C-alpha cells in the first residue's frame, strides 16, 4: 500500500497516523510536472523537507509519482511527446534529488493516458499508471491518442420515441447512463453526450447524443452536419460511445463483457469509491 | 407496474410485447406540457390514437403523465406558479379527452420539484411525482424553490493539500464524488461543483468547489468574491452541498443517514439503473 502526499504538513499528519499502525506502508511524494493540479515542484526545497518529515516519523519514502493532467489539452503528436518527456523528466529529477539526499526512492511513477502512448522513452521510470488507456474514449480520440474504432466501452440504448419535427430520436439513455461528462465540448469535434453507433459499434455518421435529460437521451444530427434521413424504430437498439470512459463506467455496478457475436461472455463487477 | 409511452408506434410495440405476458400491467400515456422533451400534445389526435392502439392490443390505458422539465428554467415565483398550472392543465385536459372517448384513465400524474411546491391547486391530479424534492440541492436553491439551509444531502470531504499561491485548498472529493453536474453554471449564482460548508452544514462563505479533477476537488473563493483568509489544515473535514442531488447521489452505493451530533444512524442502500 502506498499513500500519496505533497507537503510537510501532510507528511507529519501521515507519519502521526501511521505510528504504531501496520508495517509496510510506504509513501510516494507527489511531484508537480505541469502546474496543473498539485504536487511539490521537482526542484523545490520542500521535496527534501517532506522526505525528511516522513523519515523522522518512521515512514518509508517509497518514491515519487506524477500525473501530467495537462496532457489532456495537447492537440498534436509533437505536443504529446514533449509533455511525456516533461512528465518523465520531472519525476526522474525529483527521484535523483531524493537519492542524492540518502533516500532509496525505489518507485518512480508517471502516467496519464495521452503521455503513456507518446513517450519517446521512459528511462528512469519504474511504473506507468494509465487508466482510461484500457478502454479509450471520445476525448482520447479527439486528442489523437486513439481512433474511434479503438474505443472498447459503449452504452447499449433503446429507441423509445421521436420528436420528428425537431429531428430528434429519443433513447432510454440520458446523462444518468452516460454521465454528465462533456469532455469533447472543448475539442475540435464536439460529440455531445456521445457518438451513436450501430450494434456492432460502427458510428451511424454524424449522429450524436445532442442532449440529455436524466433518463432520456436526445439523438440528433451533429450541429452543422446537415440533415440526413435515418429512421430508427421504437425498440431498436444502438450503442453510444462515451466522452469519458471513467465517468460513464462509474454510473454502473459492473461491465458486461462481449465476445463474438455480441454475446455477453462475462460480467466484471466494478469497484466504486476511492 | 406502469409503462410510459407517447406514440402509436410505441403503443403497438408495447401491446405486442405484453401479449400473453403478466396481467395487471397498465400503461400511462406521456403528455407534453412544455415542449421540453417528449410526449403527445394534449390536444393532438395522436393521444386518442395511442389509447386505441393500446386497447386494441388488449392493454389497459391507466392514465396520463407529464413532467414540466421547463420549470427548471423559471426564475420567479410567478413563473413557477404559471408553469405548475400549465403542467396540471395539460395533464387534466388530456385525461378529459381520453375519458370522453371511453377510457377510464384513473391516473393523472404530474410532477417536477419546482412545480410541486408552486402549484396554486392540483384539481384533477391523482399523483404528484417529485424527485429531488426529498433532498433539494443548489439548483433548486438557485431557482428559489428552497433555501441553501434546506439542502439535506452533502458530501463529506477531507483537506489533502494546498496550492497557496493560487488560493487553492485541495480536497479528496473531485467530480467522481460530486458528479460532473454543473447545473448552477447557467444560474445567477454559479456554485462551481458545490458549496463548501463546515461539518454542521453551514456555508463557510463564498468558498466553492471551483474546479474538480477526477478525485481532486479545488476549493477556492467564488469568482468576484475577493480574497478572504481561511486556513484549513490537512486532514480537516468539510461538507459540500451538491448542484444536483440526483447526479451526486448516483455516484454512491448508499446514503449515510445522520442523526443528532452527526452520528450515522442508518445506511440506506441506493437503487441504481433504470
């Protein structure tokens, strides 16, 4: 088990709470590689102060970790590659400083899905954590990290009605089925609440979940795509690819795993909470 | 059990699927009272056609229902009151037409939380469905349906760090804890991802969850509120009131029910899925 922290204050609290507790709990120090969220600057004096506060409290400094969340805003392969190197270099540099100060620091952990696939090399890194990597999603496709065809998670939905004068096909999947995540809203191609596909997972064209109520999804043409005839019958099913696999999957208690011919071959329960 | 539908096509499909199935399944016809989503117009010939298609298929027309979702965009008590009457009148008018055509139509169902509390009277209505009503939330407070003090659902979060130069206090509750719902973004007071309170549920002032990563929440001053000193220690706990109780609660498997002194007196499992 590892605990993550990034301040002397937190280090002291963790050491205090771990005192007399179970053995073998190590701590990773979070390093800020992109100014995006939190962590100690890799060059800051605080990095060593945190490590010392842990050691003084009898806690093992197991290593460093970082997450280059700013990579989600990258738009080109070159930018992704540069961000991956920035992430790697920050973690390796911080680990080097800790080692020079006498801390073994065996773990050097990096990871975000965009950088995981873009890194030129990962010298000095011992762990790469990438999450959405296992499924991909429309946000990742929008960054150029994968193609839409690579996305391995979808929501099965059923046509429940039409508002034909508005060009709407109503589905039984609203934001409670997809999550409220609109991660593609800030990308070049806005996929609404999801991209509508046939049962084999092939996009129907410029048909997206243009709007979502709690339990109703509004399937319509992508803005600017122009009209196109597509009449789905009530009861017909579609698959919707999500903006963000993490948030969509969190709406469910389990995954239905499909084999050949779309048969459910396994059910994987999810872990929720954090 | 009742099934909801709003087209002849759906009526035929439902009748076909129910044929030979369990007895006692009635159908409610959805009426569009505000042009917001779906349903048959209360004056449309289709209303009677749907009822006839059901009856021909041997299915009981149990009644009508509507949901005035447009009430979420109301901003004054007068507008809410008018919307509640519009919702009631649409449902009652549709039921009257069905009864005149020979359908008993025992159920006349209306409901949305904003109109539930604003209706001048509910003559002719047999059921009022209001959901978020049981907890309230910041969106409802923004509409003026309740006060912030009425909100009965909160997320307990812990301070995990600071970015002092940015004015950030980092919490262990990001959008996975709060949901991605930003329902107050379009209201007069934008509450970010939630309003931060002390453990007794009293707002700390203009402190909101100004940003949210997947597991990290960024507590900061409301834009335009100006600086204010408030130093929370790592490990200290706060409560966050949600934009939308439905979407926040859906992130959890159960409710922790608090009694006097914030003791958990019961755990209520949630039903998920739809």
